[in-house]
């Protein structure tokens, strides 16, 4: 296993729509292992393949107590409620903002063996799924902010860049 470099805001890989996985190869299995290791090394709770420069519809999520699970071709099939909470992102280190998301979601996907997965999530886990699936569609959490807030963040990044040492935070997805 290896720790992969996380792509930062401005990298074109973060804006490309990821392609579906049609067959799981040994390379994809290794990628999933590397993504889990990278997610934990970065003190994240979710990581999508585009964040490590891979244009495939795969993500890994810490479902609690250090248990990571891989989701291939995930889709939100149901959602409900609305809640606003602070989000961060491994691809935008040190940047946090309040984002409105569904309070709960149902996600359908496949596991690495091709078996179907159907997961109902609420709270933080629902937010993680929405955030990471957005990455698969080339959407960043700042795209979900009002224009004034988004432009202020973009100006700050352009002027100051990203901090070298960002404190670990469970809010970094």
C-alpha cells in the first residue's frame, strides 16, 4: 500500500466527471487500498478517486470506528431533510464553510467484489456520501456556497495559498 498525493483545488482532475468502473482489476483493488491508507494519513473520513488523480467512480468512506468501506459507482437514490453544517475538504486544506445538504441519503453502489450495496446514512455519514459523490461529478463543496462566500474563499486561496501544516479535523472530508 502507498500514500497517494491528494490533488488540491485548481488541479483539473478535480473538475472532471469520473468514469464508471466496469470491471475490478488488481490495479483497482490496489487503488482502493491506497485510497484508504491515504484517507487515514490525511485524517479524512472520505476520499474520492479524483482527489488522487484517478478518473473512476470510486470512493472510500470511514463508516465509524476506523472501518473503511469502498463504494464503486455510487449513486444517491433517495434523500430527505435539509441541514446546514461546516465542511472541509482534503483538496482545500484549511478551508471550512457551512454547506446545506440532505439530512439523510440512501446510496446504492457495488463493493469491490461486484456485490450490490444499499446504505442508508444520516448525519455526518450522509454528508460524507454527498460530498464524495460530488467529487465524482467534478463538484467541490465551495460550489455549493453562495457566490459572495465562494468568491471570498477563492480570493483568499489565490492570495494566501494553502497552509503548510493544517491541523487535523474530523470535518475534512
